[in-house]
């Protein structure tokens, strides 16, 4: 796409149209509904049939399961440096999220009653792991383990031979996955939500996926909980004259290489000259990347570039897009102002040395983040998503007396006489 000017009369219409292109077409909605129905009605047999038809994989239900021994064996096969990398990522993710562990509490309210909250880990969760995405195992399972979830169930696609990437298997073992299955797609979301003859349903489904997986999560919501609806990767970079064109180009290309073809990358530049040098660096770097065909597809249909006059305009674009990942490749003096004014980004990487890939793999925050402008109302995956809470309320007769007039007033306003009487009748007791 050509570089647009923020001041153009058509800018906001073009940005809106570009963002809407991420919406799911009706054909995907219908396909997902059909396959979910197949899984719900036919169970294991429905999964096997759909796997053969959609993924060209033939697996009997008895072979769906991945044992802990199979996971452990993958740890032994994996190169030592890869095992170290997985352990490093698990440690970083655990360290980051332990600071946000919810704590149960109690206090006294104005009536003198005891109030509080109690937090409980979910008993059984399902993790969707896209094919070969070792990091996603860590970014979901490590949180579930830290939260105290007892049954952590992973689903991931296998190859035509029924095998799963050794890195994924090893990460499952090292991250605390207790149960796993070698199929993905719509079928995995259906199995997690509805259960089958050999798979117990879960309470909540986590994990990113392609458009079909995200739509499947949307359709099973209510039958089970879902975390958020993270689809194909997004990155928005704000670049001023301090930006290194090579760094910016490499990060835009990195997010474009995921390969679904529906990725979105945004460049918000404060000068046309900087935009030109970034585009030049993109053209040069793409020559040596192995996934250049997938990247070119994203550059053709999923690249939005705008030139703004100041940081306020840059922030306005970012808040509208609500990007999954955002990089501030700007004068460090601008970090604090931009962080305060941009309130919708999933993750904010600050400065030339904070490549988005660090967040993808090892920085600590989960890389499962909202996409498709859902950052306006969703946050990235966090430890509390693996827990549920109960409110605690304990009134004495004295505290009840302090609250009675308020209860009776609301009961009167809402025409709910029984509510008021449930309090006044107690106060009449000796």
C-alpha cells in the first residue's frame, strides 16, 4: 500500500476499511458451524472424519492421545540448547506472572460486615497450540501451572505421519501439560468444548489460532469459557527520526512471516524520509528470508503505512487500530507520554533494543494478545484468566440493621417487596 497522509480527507475511511478486512467472512462462519456440529454429534468418529477430510490426516481415535512418556522422550531427543531455551522461557513467564497472582482478602465495610474475595484455580483447561508453535505452549501452560490448574490439556496438529514437533512435546512436558492430543483446528475446539467418548470437556479454552480456530472459539463460548479471540499476528510501529530503519524493517517482516496471509502490519512514521528508508530496508531484507512468498502476500494486502505530523496523531492511529503488538521506535523522551496516551495496545515494546520477537518468546508477558481491534475491550492473557473468584459477605445482626434502610429503599423503588421483607423479618427476631 502507498504511504497515506494522516491529513488526507479519506485517511480515516481507508484505515477503517483496512481494519475491517480482518473480519471473518460468512463462509468461515458456516464451515466452523458445520464441523463443530459434526464433533458434537459424532464425537471421536466425527473428529477422525473431519481430520481426514480437512487436514488429510488419518488417525484412529485410540491414537489421538499424546502420553507424558512421549513428551518426556522428546525432551531427551531435543538439542540441549533448545531445552535450555524452553526452560529459560518458562522461568521468565513464571517470574512475570507471579507478580499478578490474585490474593484472597477480607475487610470490613461501612455497615460493619465482613466482605472479601476468594480465588480458585480452574480445575481443567484446554490449550490450543498452533502447529509447531513451541512458544505458545509456554505462554499458556506456564500460566495454568502457576495458577494451580490440575488438568492442563493441550491440543496441537500433527503431520501426515501422526507426529508432533519435538519442541512442542518437550515444552508440554517442561511447562506442566498433563494431557495432550495430536489434532488441532476446529475439531480441537469442539473436542475441548463438548467432549467425546475419550476426551473429557474442559471448563475454558485458551490459545491463538487461525481464522477458523478463532471463529470456533467464538461459537463455543457459553458452552465453555474462552480467554480472548486472538487471530493472525499484528504489529504497529511508530517511528520518528530516531528509528533505525533496518530494525523497524526486520520487525515488520518478522510479524509478516507467520504465514496465514491474514497478518496485519502498520507503519506510523513521523517523516516521509524515514518511511522511504524503512521501505528500502524491507526490500533488501526480504531477499534472504525463507518465507518470502508468505511475506510478500502480507506486504501486498496487509501493510498499512501512514505519515503523521506529530506524536498526538500517531497515538490517535494506534488507539484506533488497537494493535496486538506495538513498538515505539522513537526518541526515548517520548516513551512515557505515548504510553499514557495509547491505551489499547496489547503489548508495548519500547526502544530499538526491544524487538517484538522478545515478547513472542522470552520477555515474560504471554504472547497471547488481542487482535482485530479487540484490544479496545480485551487485555492480553494473564494469570487471573486461569482462575475464578467468589465474593464473600458475612453480616452480623448489628451490620444488617445498618444496611436495612438501604435495602428496603431499593426494594420499594424496584417493586420487590419480598426483598425488603427478607431483611426486615430478620431484624424482628430476638
